[in-house]
């Protein structure tokens, strides 16, 4: 599974909109959209925040990412 797919699935599982996730992370909704389409990747600090928000380790978030 690609990172963008994991970010999208985790967000949906958490019941968050792109706007809500963006607000929690302090980024724009457009940034979330770009991460989920694979246009760009989150910074390492945002990956850490995503993992914390989703209740998973960074290793779990990045596990099997191709």
C-alpha cells in the first residue's frame, strides 16, 4: 500500500474530514489533499503528528509502504 493510501484510510477510519485533520495538524486542507493524492508527501514532523493522531507508531504508519 502506498503512503497516500494509508493517510487517506487512517483519516477515514478516524472519522475526520480533510478540513478537520488539517486544523489539528496546523496545515491547509490543500496539503492534506496533496498527501492523499500522492502529489506530495508529509514532512517527517507531520508524519509523527499523523501517527500520534491516529494512535499508531510511526513504524506502523510507514510499514509496508511502497
